[in-house]
C-alpha cells in the first residue's frame, strides 16, 4: 500500500483535513482525535512562525515525524494492515457504539503521546544534544495538555448534564488521574532519552515493548471499571448529534479554547 506521509507541517494539516472529512462522511469517531490534533498542529505552526520555539527548523521536523506516525497508523488501519498495537486498539474502539467522546480522545492522546512523541523526539536528536530539546518539548506538551481543558466544554454541549452527574458520582477525578497529561509528558520524555541511546538493532524491540505497555493503558481508558463504565454508557445513550456534528462542535470549542490559551 502507498501510505501518505507529510514532508512539511502544511502537508500534515492537509492530510489531517482529509482524515477529518473522510471521518465525517463515514460517521467515524476517528475524526474526533484528528480534529483536536489538527488544532494543535496549527498552533505549533503558528508558534514556529512567531519564534515561540528555540529552534523552529527542528520543531517542524519533529512535528512532521510525530504526525507521520499517526498518519501511517491511520492508513494502515484503513488498508486492513497492522499498525502499532495501541493505535490499532484506538481505531478498533471507533467501530464500537459505546465509547464516549472523552474516551476516543484519550485513546488517541495515549497512543500519540506515550508512544509516538518519545520516538519522534529521539529521532530529531542525538544522545549528546537531546537535552537541548527539553524546552521546546515542554511547549509542545503545553499545547497538547490544553486539549483536555477544552474537552469538558465540548462534552457539556454534547450532553449538558454530564458535569453534574460526574461530580455527584465523584468518579471523574479518578478517571482523569488514571490518564494524567503530566504523567504522559514525563513518561514520553523519559522514553525519548532511553530510546535515543539505543543501538539501531535494538530500536524495533524497544518500540514493540513500549507499544504493549501503552496498549494496556488504552484498555484501562476503554474499560475504567464497572461503575464508571456504567456511567459512561448512560452518557453515551444521551449524547447529542451525529459523529460529524460532534467533530464540528469539537472544532468550534477547541478554537475558542486555544484563543484563550494564546491570549
């Protein structure tokens, strides 16, 4: 199969647009994460243009390598080939009725941050200079973490009583603690530093081992226990709108959220 790959950040955005539009037509929840990821990519592009990163050229290279791992996994899955295990699990959940919006988003973020980001960071670095990437790496993660902040607003629009129900049950904090953005960021940076010093003949085995561990996190996101799962199923029954409309709502909410973050 001829899998699309980007060579510039503009091409990344173009391919993400294609995935989003295809997801709308297919009514596929895969487009939910793709939409958020597109917004992050746009903000990284803007940051490069206005000099927010220490090394703009390196940042674009990192962004393209990072995005291409997701893009490759998506097209492999669509071609019924085998992507990374954690991405395969994420995409498979999009075929199921029961996962709610937040679960689809966290599954995508889990695979992309916990697996892909560390690999991409290592691939634009050497063992000697990877420490120089830390400040820009943290800026990427600041943008990524803003995704979580915008999600609640979107969910409230899709299902207005969500916040009340979750606060009453007292379970939402535990669910989000299980998937901590700070933990994901720190884990990705630690993995990048371990991966960058490996000899080439050990990299594939390292990726496979990491992939298996990240897939286990994905399984917890998909099945966070009997009580929380029951609540999420109840929420799912009352989510408003088609998948295409949810993608559009998410775009609007994230654009507003990112305006606040960058103001």
